[in-house]
């Protein structure tokens, strides 16, 4: 049964997992295993998809499906894996200069003000102060924080601090922006507004973006394509192209077409989450 399920998943996703010409991010047959007390655990298995230049792709799946493991593989934060994760045609074996990372956890430096937080990567590169400040002001304005350059993190809301983190990543001019549930700790209104800002920036910079998320509405609001993962081990179950106009205004978000996409994603996600619950319950049952 497991082999039949795996075969069905592979066949269903094969055509849409073909790389677009010149894709800056290509994942092919990627596998990541971890050692545990109970034996080896496969977190990600036979994972294959690509992100074309300028695309916004979201990866969504049930809890425990390996989303964060995938993030760490692409970000070069794991020491080894099988298969290929290619950035600009190069196999990822550590942090890649073309990939900028935004994490779920709030990551501003509490002892630095906004502009010094944002310029920190340029300071490490020995960029002159005037030059790095000029660049920082551009990105601070881009994320909607003009006027807060000299504010300290404790003076900012959670959403504002996350925007500082995004500006700090963008100032390094990454070809690929990789985000791991960056809005998870925020309230729903802030999530939507920050999502709109991210989309605006992504469209302006033509930024290739991969978002790890568990939020269905967020995925449909932001994405050109959504990769749905199976329950552990995580594989590509399905890839959905989101054919909605940009910008994704309130009118678009409240449309029947938008709701249809959310329902479509939920149908696949619910099936995998249910399978995960059954398997988890079964693993706890006495033998």
C-alpha cells in the first residue's frame, strides 16, 4: 500500500516538477534522514520541484511533514543529504551567498537601532558607513519603516521587528529569499498587511521567493504556485498554480475564485493531516 501511494504521488507531481529553463532553485529527489533513539527517521524523501526566476512559491503541509527540514536544506543549514538542492546550478553544501534567510523567530539585535540592525551584514563586509546607511534607508523605506531608523527594537511591534529582519536580509541582495513562517507569531490583521507588503517588495525587486507556511489563506494570497507536502516523510503531493490577478486586493481575496483555491489546498492538506493523525495514533498503540 505504501509503495502504491508513493508511486501515485510521484506520477501526479512529475510533470509539474520539471524545472523551468534557468530556474535559480531546483530540488531533485532530495532526501534527508535523521538518527533518533527509535532508529533512523526520514524527514524528507524524494522531494522534487523548482522555483523559476521571479516566482513566489509557498510550501505547505501538515505538522511534522518536514517543511522546516526542507528550509534548512535549501538554506545550507544541514550537514548532509541525498539527492540535489541546486542554487544557480550549484549543489548546496552550506550557506549560499545567493540565498537570504528570514526565520520564524524574531531576530533583531536588541542593542542596535533599526538602521544599525539593517546595515549589520554590510558592516561585516567592511562597506563604508555612509554607503551602507544610504542603502539601509532605501530598504527601510521599502518595508514601510521610514522614520523609525533610530528606534530600538523594544520600541517596535512584532510586525515591525519582522520587517527589520526582512530589510536586513534584502540589503544583501539575495537572488532567492527563503522564509520560514515569518508571520507565525503575528495576529491575523498584521499577517495580512505584512503579506501585502512582502508581495509589493517581491514584485518590485522581481525577487525569487520561497515561503514555508502552514497558513492556507496566506499561501493563496502570496503565491504564484503552492507546493503541498505529504505527511512524513515529506514528498510533493501536488503543485497548484494560483491564477489570480496581482495585486491581490481585498476584492480579490474576498472573491469566489480565491475561496476555491483555499478549499482546494485544504482538501489535500486535510487528507495528509488526517493520515498523520492516524499514523501517530497507531504508533502509540500497544503491539
